[in-house]
């Protein structure tokens, strides 16, 4: 199973007498599944079913769903004015104008006409009936849009997975390079210890050569990065298993990226060789890129 991205867009629609309709669904990154619906007045009763159907296909992301309905040409009913409401608004506006400055006595009727409920058409009162009557067609188109969104997210997810696999391969290459780096060979470690002890003995004849050797050995043990390399290798195996799993892997990949970063930081702090330090910095750069990509995965 390929990874799924959290970003995508889909559209699907249809027509039933006396209107055409269209669904649009957009999704972006999110910590969980956060779905928001913009439905025309009268269609709000569809939301629980829409939310349930969306949750079966999409597990994570910030999703915006909108439904637009357009009355077919020639089917539009005459506009009706709610005279009682308009009179109330007009009276309130005139009273407010009188309490204001002398030159503020004009009332913009056009603005009052835009108040919700002043203008109405008979079909507005029938939208809830339409939503119930044509629910099957509306939900079928919604399912089509959800499947298209899932396909778009899967397509983008496949591209992200290819990038993540390249980054994991780079991390594996750098881990192998660090594991077999010449600075970690016994001969190189012994030579480094001899040089350190020799410099200290040259600085002061009062120092105990045997004690210095013991301290140098302890420092060398503390600087060993074998455990960090082993953990990096274990994290790489866990990442491969996540990519092969048949479930959303985004959160676990983000957690693994944090663990990768922790080991790389420790490796850099322990490295007592310029070459190993350079490998550690390259590891951190590759892991940062991995973390950026993991943040886009469902």
C-alpha cells in the first residue's frame, strides 16, 4: 500500500429537477481529521451522513466540503419581499439616523434589502424538502468526490513515498559510511590515544602515564558511536515496515524522524574525528528532509 498525502482536491456534481449541484472537497495537512462543511440553507440535515462517509475514506487532514446548488434557467421563481421585516429594519434605521448627526438622515434601502430574509423566493422554503427527496443523488455524487479526493491524495502520496525512500536510502548509506569509517578502526583509536597521552606527558612530567592511559581509554569508550549506529539501523528497519503496512503511517513516520534526529545529534556530539562529524551533519540534513516529507503523510 502506498502512502497517502493529506493534500488534494476533488469535484463532482449532477442535476435533478429543478436544480444542478456540485460538490467540492479540499484537504490540506492536519493533526487529525478536521472536516468542515458549507451547505446551502435547507441541506444541513445531510451533514451527519456526509461526515460518516468522509471518515471511512479519509483518516487525517483538514478537509473543507462545499455544496453549491443552482436553479435551472427558466425555473427561477419570482422574488418575494418580506415587507414586515423590511418595515422593521427601515423604522430602526430611521430612528438611528435621527439620533445621529443632522446630516446623517439618509437611509440606504439597498443595504437593507441585502439583509438575510428580506428577499426570498419560494424555492428557499423547499430546500429541506429537496435535500430529503434527492438525498440519494446528492450522496452518490458526494461519494464520487470523496473517492476522487482519495485517489488524488494517493497519487501525491506515491510521489512523497518515492522521496522518503530516497532519503531513507541516504540515511542508510551514511550510517554504513560512519560504521566503517577509518577513524573507528582499532589502529586509529590506539594511535589517537597514544598521541593524546604523549601530549599530556610533554606538558607535565608529574602526570602518571598509566593513569592517563586509563582515562584516555574511558574517554574513548564514551565517544564510541556503535549504539547510535545500531539504533539508526533499527529505525531504518522500522521505517521500511511502516512503508509496507496497510494503514496510515504519517504520525509514526514523524515520530521515527524525531528518533533519527536524536541519534544523529548524539553521534555529532560524540564524534572525535572531522570525517565522522561531517557524516553526522549530513545525516541531520537528510533526516530534516525526511521529517518535512513525513509531515505531509496521512
